C-alpha cells in the first residue's frame, strides 16, 4: 500500500493554509519583479559588439559585470522556487539555512561558469556572455531537486535508508507537481494571449501592449507558478490520483522497452558491433535507452510495497530490465572509450562518460536486485538512495574545475598534439578558439608562441578568425587555418587566376560559400569570358556550406560571379543557377562558356527597373535529369567523388 502523507502530517488550519498561500504569491511576485529588473540590465538581441556591428553604444551593466549578473539570474530562477515549494513544509530555521547555502553555491557556480567561458560568438560578431550556460542550469536543477528531496526526507525524521515509501512519495509527487505547475503557467499565458487576441478584434491594443511588457509578464507568470504549487499542495489527494494513473500507464511500457532492448542485444550476436560503430552516435542512443528503461522500471516498482506487487508480466520485465540496462551501458561505455583512445577527450565525451557512469551505477544495482532472492527487486530501494549521492558527486565534479569538461578536453587535445598523435596540420584549432572558453584561448596563445612553426602559424591565423567555419554537416574544419586558395582548383586547365582577384581581401565578405577565398577550404574556380566585351570574370563554386541544413551538393546553386568594378577592384556581382548540372560543370571545366545577352528586355517604369523572369518550364531542368552529381559535388559524406577533405582532428560523434 502506498503511503499517504495526509495521514502523517498534522492538518493545517484554514487560516494557516491561507497564510502560506499568500506568502507563496508574495514570493512569486517578488521573483517576477527581480526578473523584470534583471532583464532591464541586458542589451536587446539586436545589439552586438563586434567588427560587423553598426551600433556604437555603452556596455550594459550585465556586460560590465557578467559574473554578478549570471549569479543573480541563476539565483532568481531557483531560490524563490525552492522557497515557494518548501514554505510551510520545512521548519523556518532549516529552510532559511538551506536557502542561504543554496544561494552561495549557485552564485559561485554561476561566477565560475562565466569565468571559464566569458565570450559568445554570433556569426562574426563577438559579445560578452552574460547568461549562465544551459549545462549549468540543467545540472543545477537536477542537483537542487535531489538535495531538496533528501532534505525533506530528513525533515520528516527519517534516516537516509529508511522509509523508502516516503522517499518515493515525496520525489514522485514533487516531480509531478512541478510538471503540472509549469503546464498551468503556460496555460495562464495562453489565456492572456487569447484575451489580447479578443481585444485586437475590436481594435483595442492596450491589453496586448500590457502583456508584452516584462513588467507585467514576469510577475504574472511567477505568481501563476506559485499559485499552482499552492493549489496542488492543498489538494495532494487529487495530484496523487493523477500521478498513480500516469505511473500505471507508464509501467506497462516496461515490457515493450525491455523486449526491444533484449532483441537488440540478441541481434548484435549475429551482426556484430561494426554496424553500431558506423553510426557515430551509438553511445548516445544506448544511454537514452538506459535512461528510459530506468524511468519505466521505477514507474513499475513504485514504493515497493510487498502487498501491492504488479502483475507477473511486469515483475518478469523488471527482472530482465537490470541485466539489459547493464549490457547497454557497457556497450555505450566501450564506444566512448574507443573514441577517447582514438581522438582524445571532448566536452561531449566528458559529459557522455558522466552519464555512462550513472547508467553503470544504476544497472549494476538493478542487476543485483534482479538476481537477489527475496521480495521482488527490494534492493532497488537502496540502489536509488545511494545513486542520488553519486549524482550529486558527479555534478560537483562537472561544474567545478575538478572535472570541468572544457578544461579536461583542452588538456587532452594538447597532450595528443605534443605526443604527435595528431599532426599540427590536422589539429582542430577551431575547438580551442570557439568551443573551449578560457582554457582553449590560453592553449591557443601558447601554440601561437610555441616552438613548432606550423602549429604557431596555424594558431596565429586562428586567433584572428572571427567566425566558425565548418566542412560538411557541422564538423570542424582544420582547413580554416590554411592559406587561401590552397585547396581551390582553377578551371579550365592552364587558366591563370587574376592576381588582383587572388590578392583581394575577402575576409570581411559575409557570403557563406567563400571560405576557399579566405582559407584552405576546397572549391572550384572557373575563369570565363563575360559581358559584351568578353572581359575576364570568375565564378566560385564551393564544395560545402556553413549551413548544416543545406547539403553540400546543393551549394552549387549559389555559385558566385565576380567582376572588376569601375575602380578596377574585384566585387561580387551575382550568381548563376544550374551549377549543379553535370553537363554544365563538365563544360565549364573544359572552358566551354560563351557570354550571351538576355533573351528578354526589362522595363523601366517611373525610374524603376522591372526585371523579367520567364515562367518555369520543364526544359529549364538539367539535361539528363536524375543522373549522378558531377565530380566534386558529393552526394554525402564519404562519397568517392568528394574533394579531398581535411577531416576533423577529433573524429567520431560529438
């Protein structure tokens, strides 16, 4: 039988309940006011600081004091939420001490988070980073939830490993309460938007103007959340009933996920691990499978009351779930280990290792519980409580310098470079410049002043780079540290690229497919006669794109045309279509291009030129539609026709 907290807690009087409700609303209102004030200290999204910024302005307070702002933002997000949830449930002295310690820890973690990674890159613009990272916010939420539930259990007078039914009741009820409260808050905002839409119908815009201001929005949403917490706290029986229905439904998914996991492991015996490694993201999927199995197993186990065991099919699925999780976690850990041995640590691999460690802790404990004689999975209770402390320990390591993912990754990659595991020509300097914060910037500076000439040259070039450059689908491109045109191919054979074009400064051009004019990215360059006088022009067609959503073979659709301007300087004047047609590319490479006048004239109306565009016709398509792409335009990564790629220094899944 599940525990009922209503029978164990002394009932509050109506006056006391109302007082707690008013206090919660007051805390929510103050949280909203502080949030509104903090938002006044950050710049609008349109304001940036960098080489391409058109705005000259003074720095906002948040940019002058990013650590203080980040600490205030994170404290404002979490501390009032704890106070709203625990007021009336914890003793006042304990709650105040808890809030004080939590505030100090959160502020320190936020300050370190901004210190380790103080810059944000928005295209080619650079700005001080003022908001805490998603990693810190997510880990802080998990850590506070675990600490909160352990402390609540202690406040009820229970020892750590006793009264597991109370652990279950508090944790699942609190999690479900937060979920329902967030949904309620979103519904409140949706109703306000509906009200604004209704007033808009009769051309009264004052209501919409009001709800779009942060001075109204922040307090309203914070108070809605506080009201939801109070309402669900006053009527726990209703929330408990909803939770039990949800857990019952979820528990019947356990046999399905266990069957799929066991079937996958059985299939591996026949197909081997090679297809698994070829996906390059096997570890993440395996760890997700472990997490879902863990959640569903606990939904089926509930509070572990022997008098309320689930049906036999769920009990058998529960016994198989532990060993299945263990095998999946071991395979995921092995995949991560292989990548680390081959390519060293990256931040994602450090985080994946932390998740894999937690999966191993849980799966080992659940396997022991499944093999142990006695009441069904009774050891799960000890495993869950013990694992909560392991979670806190891992979070403490990840969020502090002890096991900072960026620090560990930079040390690992620098060690690989020093040992010669990766040559200077294939090292990922972009990682140090853009993806590893202060630690990477310091390491890049050491390379720029180091003894190795090639590493020094590439590191110096990367220090001056303002924007990430990618090759293919989001992979780092070491060619970004090579000289311009070093991997560009000039057509037709024997053609000479004009020296003025080669020596022009393309560093400030924002066109996404001009990487080969700035660094060592690959591209085709066609020297063609163009215009009435047949003057020399240049067409640049890139192999890839910095936009992950556009496949490499479609980048040719935006091949750029360059001509000499009246002042003799080379400028980008437009682009050509049909550059993905095999016959077109083959003819351009052979120099078979003739300049032609337009078939139709434009119109000049009131001094405005109206450009004529012919309707799309089937004969406008490529000749031989459906044939393979021309050489140099790969269908996918690894195509045999693809141009030489520099390859990421790290390799493997991110």
